[in-house]
C-alpha cells in the first residue's frame, strides 16, 4: 500500500498480524482486511459467524470492534494516523471501517507500548490471585474504556454482584442445556492438532467433576466431552472484578464501539499487570441482554463483560493461534 502522495505506506502485514491478536468468540476470527488505493478496509467475515451462540451477529461485531481497535493502534505505532470512517456504506454492512492512514512526524510511543501489550495478551481463565484489583487501576480502566456513547461499569455493591451472578448463571445454564450450543462449541475446541483458530485445550482449565470452582460467577465451560489441558489450583475462593461495557443506544455501530472499548480495557489491564478474560454468556444473545438490562435496572445497553484480576503465579498457557496474514489480508 502506498500513501496518496506516492510514498511508501505502512507495513500492512505487521498491522494485520498485530490486529489479528484481538480476542474473538471461540477464537473464530470473523474478520478480514482489504487494502487498495491508500485505504485499508476492515470487513466482517460472516462465514465465521457462530450460528447458535451468536445468532444475531453481536459477538461477531464485538470481536471485529476489538480487531478494528488494534488495527488503528498498530497503524499509530508505525507513525500513521488512521482516519477512520466506521460503517461508511449502508448498502455494504460488512464493511465495518475504512481507514485512510495519514503520515505523522514520528511513531506514537504510547501506541507502541500498547500494541506490544496487545501482542502478549491472552484470555486468562484460571483463578486469579487473591488481591483485588486496586482502586486506582479500576479508575484508569474506566477512563480508557469510556468513549463515544460507551461506558464501563464496575459493580461493587454486594447485592448488585449477586444479581449479576444469578443472571450469568441462568444464561450459562441455558447454553449448557442446549445440545446445539454444546456441539458448536465442541467444534471450536482444538485438541492437539495444529490449528489456526478455535480454543486450544491448553487454554482450558481442567475442573474435575467432584471439585467445582469456588465462584458465584460461572465461566463458560469449554470442557464439552473433553478434559481441559490447563491445571488449576483447586478450592480457591474466587472474587473476580467484573467490568460491564454498556452503550447509551444499541445497534451495529454501538456494538463495534463496545468491542473497541473492550480491547482498550484489555490492553490497559495488560499494561497494569492485570489478567483479563471476556465473559459473555449473558450478553451473547439479544434475549439475554434484554433480560439482564431489566434485571439489573441499567439504563444503558449491556454489550460485554470482562473478568479481571491478579495474574496467577504459575506461567500462563501459550498464546492461542491465529490464521496467517495471507489468509486475512487481500490487496486489490
Ligand atoms: C465477543 C467475545 C466473547 C467471548 N466470550 C468468552 C467467554 O464467555 N468465556 C471465555 O472464556 N472466553 C470468551 N472469549 C474469549 C475467546 O475465547 C478468546 O478471545 C479466544 O479463544 C482467543 O484467545 P485469546 O483471547 O487468549 O487470544 C470471548 C471473546 C470475545 C471477543
């Protein structure tokens, strides 16, 4: 890609490689990039949308919002200001953003640090360390997450956390009871085979049948007919910090913005030495989101949740794989 004045453009392979490290539901990576005439398009790949767990494409947009955020960050880290038009063409809803990189004097140092943090991030599903996330860290996370029509809420009251736990448990149970949901998830769990997508066994905690985790807030259970490959310390009382990302209105644009906010939060958490993991059973489907909003009495629309806490002392699982850049970047 060359810039409009004919000079060499950004290193798009590096940009797409970094952006592809975004989290996505079941590591489906439902995105692709198209470069042409000084612009870089970020597109949704509907072939990779989950038909059961993501019937209305909500998780796809959250995932793509995260990838969009990292695309912009990676361009900034290379010294390009990414002028972005989000959802620029109503006739082409899968064109999520058109970026026109504009050369800056120098690379953005903060963006560089953030992109490095994004490259080392992973979804941490093990019990967190016992210390709560410090108040000043929560404040900084809220500050970075808040954006255009998007805000982050950290439930603190005991009754609110209890209501939230009930709502998440109900949604989790309804997924577990649905054979189609379990079958779809099983299809995205990867055993030893070298794969470029899906959730590897090594990133799934092993929870023995007689030793359930001591947490009110259930994690999505990827152990569908398989035992996870990640050993965890049994009997740990878990009190994760939950972050809820809400939007003032609801629609595709807001869901993309929520995905961007989630990515900013996860990168900031990584910079702060805090582990994070998306927790989306109660927001995947519209019916659950509607029920959650009513139950919690929130005026905003809940779009996404994160579980945050101190990194466990033991080393983390390897980074999960991604598809090669050649599969997701097209040049026209
Ligand atoms: C919209 C969305 C929903 C997700 N929901 C969950 C979830 O409920 N539970 C979970 O453990 N991970 C969840 N994840 C995390 C993905 O499984 C994870 O990003 C993916 O496997 C890639 O792994 P990584 O984040 O470690 O790179 C979700 C991610 C996204 C973007």
